[in-house]
């Protein structure tokens, strides 16, 4: 497999740095080809702006969507964006690895998503009509590929449990799993999460390497999260609400998992 | 009141730009003092890194938390960070205004949070013991202040409804409302959300201005979201899970609202 690891941590001599190195070695040893986008090391431009295209649609007014569409369609994207899109297209499996900062991904990785996920590439794809609302949520240019998050968090597992004060980790990650990965077509594997990172010793680190290693060894067999595809009958179009008979009475993020 | 508007949109000639100008005028006309952090116009540095302190704790290894703690405590923070913290301390009310990009705030605003929310300022505040887990979630340096989001989204309201495909807007915003605003002490007002931004005409824009105007006129009277304070008895410490008798049987984000 071709694996793309998108990694967002400022310090190589950190737990995240160690897990990145472990991941690369483990995957390579299993015969996979690994590409790495180390966003801090690449000095990745985090901020989406008018500089992301080499020729604006309208010199007066920048429109994040329409300028992205124009640039993507006509080969006018900034070179760093096009390079990341090519890496995504080459990959069979994408891993996003990051520390959970303020209950989401670091800004540098969010900016990678915003800039690389061009109109026509990751959104605005496919037919928009009375029966289809674009090729998204299960369809799209990244369909057929798999993705997984590797996340570190300072808080305890109980803080992120069903009744934990931070909210359940699966709900905190839903906008990334469903809204960023499933949206353009990825099948999304359950995440690998490390809690309580400030209390690390050799024993825990060994356990983490074993667990993460097992996850990396089984990327091709692991069952993805069963998100409901948008255009296969579960949703009313264009309201895009679950049909009455689907998960009756259920609301919220969990209702979108079959 | 002193109001701080933190605004994150790349194009002044946009719906967001118009709503920003409307907000400033409306608040000023009501006698409030308005400060604006226009992150794109300020060319805000979005990426948290070792450059955020003028003197590292350890020249070898950068630690996002410990270096932030050291820099905040000893006046060694980068000047742009200290300036934003001063604006927050001067404010009675903070408004974050942004377009919803990939189900969260734009990277430039996420990076504002990551860099301005220093250890000792927004987290790592107060006593950590068997009976208290820091001054957070209802307590902290920003207690006594109010905050509100003004958010624009391309999708329809139904797409963000209780059974809408994107997930409910209140759940999408929970990590910001609860995890970024309530965490350091803000009382959080219900958000003002504009949907379907690509279909805007003069009539809709008038309605939006009227609604937003009413929200701005009533900032001091509006009832905040009733998030449960961490240290007032609803949570077991240190597990930080809701006590059995609190919202019995309920799980997920909504359980943390009384």
C-alpha cells in the first residue's frame, strides 16, 4: 500500500515525534511505501488566502470557494497545494497524526485541510440536482481510500468518556471523521487515541507501541466506521435529513452511524 | 461595555465583512467601546511554535505547554500574544465571528486560540488537588466575561438540524462553546448563525441585520448556555465524569448542559 502520513507537531523530540518514527518504520517493514507530510518541518502555510492561486478570478474580490474552483480547474493553484493533492491521489491510506489542542486539530493541520481540499477536488464534486447533492459523504475523489487518525490528548480517558466533562472523544472527533474524511470519500477507520500524555513511562510507551503497531498491521482488514452514505437512500434530498424510518427518533452525530 | 470582536475572514467585501462592519457600528451606536482583532488584516501568525517565546525554557526541546507556562509567567511571550491577552482582559464581552470551514473555525482563528490561550492564562490555572481540577469550565481568568459566536455556513439549516447530515450545529460548535469559551471562564451566549450564505439577497440580508442587531442590543440580558461548572459538585474528581444522580442515563455533549 501507499500510505500518506500527515503529521502536525512542532517538536521531533516528543511523544508525537517518537510515534511518527515508529509508524514510518513499522509500515516500511511491512512492505508499504510511506510518504510523510511533516507540516511543521515543511513550514506549511496554514492560512487560506488570495495567495493560494497564481491568477485570481477577480482582482477585486477574493472568494474562497470560487477562486479555489477556478484555480483547481485551470491548474492555477499554488504549487504546495497541488503537491499535497497529488500525494493524496497516490495514497491508498492516509493517516493524520496530531495532538488534540483545544478539542480539535492544530491550526497548521486545519490550514492543510482548508487549502488542499479545493473546490472540485474535495467539495463541489459531482452532480447537484433534485436526487443528488454532489458526490460527498461516501463518494467523491477520495473514494476507495482509507483514513485513520492517531491522536494524543493530555486529559484522562474518563474525561473523554460518555459522561466525561470534555465530551466523548468520538463526538469531539466526529467533525473530522465525518466532515473532513468521510465527506470527500474516505472510508474512516476507528482512531488510535493516547490519553494522559504527561504521564508517560517506558511501560506505557511499550503498551502504546504494541497497540499502535497492531493497528498499523491491520489497516487493510480493520472495519471502517459505518457512516451512512448521503446518496444511497437514507437521507431526504435536498433537506439532507435522515428519512423518518432510518434510526427513528435518534438525533445527533451518532444517528449517522449505521 | 468593552467589546472585543475577533474576526477571521480573508475578504472585507464579503457577507462576513458586511456583518463585521454592521456589528461595529451597532455596538458603537449603543455606546459600547469596540476593539477589533481582524486576524487576516493583522497578518496574524497562525502557527504555534518555538518562536512564540523570546527565551526558551530548554534550547533543545520545545514543549508547547511548559514553554508557554514559562513565557507567560516571566513576561517572555511574543508581543502579539501578550497584546491579544490584554485585549481579552479589557473586554467585558468577546465575539468570535467566522465562516464555518470544514465544520470548525478557520485555521487563522484556531491559531489565535492556541497561541493566545497560554498556560497560566487560559489553562493550567488554579489549584489541582483531590477536590479541584484547576479553575476551568466556569472558573478561570476570563470568568465574569461573556462570549458569543457569529457564524456563517454554506449549508442549509436543515443540513445542520437534529437529524441533518452534517450533525446538529450546536454539537458542531460544542467544542468551541464549551471547550474554548466556557473552559477559561466565559459565560457563553447562544450563537448567531447564518445558513445558506450563497443564496443572499437584499431581503435576506435585511432580515439577518435585524436579527443580529437584536442579538447585539441584548448582549447583557441574554441568558447564557447553562453549562455545568466543573467544581460545583456535578462531577466526580479526578475522573471528571458526571455524578450518577446528575442527568441520569444521559451521555454526550448535551449532558453537560443543565
